[in-house]
C-alpha cells in the first residue's frame, strides 16, 4: 500500500464519519421540529376551544349589560341609557338623575365613603347605570362634589349648545 492510498483511506473514513454525524444531527433536529410542531398544534386547538368558551361567556355578559334592569322601588336606583338614544338626551337624563340622587343622599353617600366609579364611559356605551356608582372615586369632600357638579353643569351646557363631539371626547 502506498502512501497516497493510506491518505485516501483516512480521508474517506473521515468523510464517512462526518456524513454519519451530519445525518444523526439532522435527524435529531427533525425530531425537535416535529415536537415543536405537535406543541404548536396542541396550542392552536386549546386556543380555539378557549375562544369558543369565551365567546359564550362574553355573549352572555353582553346580553346582561345591554338588557334593561328590572324596575326597582326607587326610581333613581337605575337609569337605562340606550345606545340609540341621542347623546344629549343621555347626558340630560344622567345629570338630572345625578343631581336628584345627590341632593337626597348627599350625607349618606359621604358617610359611606363608597368607592365610586366614573360614569361617563359607561353611559356613552349605553349600559345600564346604577346611580350609586355615579360619583367618581375622588369624590369625598364637599369641595370635590361641588367641583364635579360644576363640571357636569358645564358638560350639559355644552350639549345644549350643540357641542356633542367635545363632550363625547371628554366622556371616553
């Protein structure tokens, strides 16, 4: 055996080992890709099942929110502000009911220190409004309530003048 045959045999053996290693590495990569593909398919199935379940829940919640509440003994307890109702009418109903409730329950509301929520966004979407949730969270002192009343009166005056867009922007 000549020296060139020995070198050719060694190079052939090296290429054979290298080819086997590359084939093994590629097959392990393919197995990894297959596992990831399976996980992705499982996640897609879970996501579609979750969407189906959430659609049912959201549909039920939407129906509850958009349906008018049952009549109560206290006419100021609930006001239903329909999305079809003009914005001016909704604000007028809201402000009138707010002042009526505030006048009759001011002391009681202040003593309870209930965590109030801002109503503008909710009523602009036509949701039923619980009057006990009308005042915003910062109300607690007479000055704050008077300031809020002034803001409401200003909003109502703007609506009467026909500035619907400005109030709609403030409401959101």
